[in-house]
């Protein structure tokens, strides 16, 4: 599980009791995701409909974990190509 993900880490105490330590993560609305990405609110809604991003249902509300947005941005990041030598223009 990636760092910062919603989930738990199990530890067994001295008495043999399983203790689960949970990390709390911020859940974003579609509007907040759109602001963060600089897009319209329709774009995150389309990502949800196409199941292209992780999301959480809270009753009838839908929220997107902040780490899911970070993962999507990282997966779509393209590094520049570095050329070894310059070609001369003739």
C-alpha cells in the first residue's frame, strides 16, 4: 500500500491483541479535484464514471482520496527527452 493510503498497519500487542493503526487521508470532492487539476468539474466526474481513478462512497456522496489524484498525476507525467548531441542546421 502506498504511503499515505487509507488502510491499516496491524501490530500484535504483548497480550496478543491485534491493534490496527490507521492513517487518515483527506477525501476530496469533484470540485476540489477539478480546482487542483485546473479543469472543469466534468473531468473528475468522467474519471469516476470510467473507473480511471480510485474513489470512496460515503453514503450517496463520492469522494476521491488525495493520494489517488497524486498517483494519477504521477502516472501521466512525461519526462523530457534529452539528446546527446546537437545537429547542425545546414
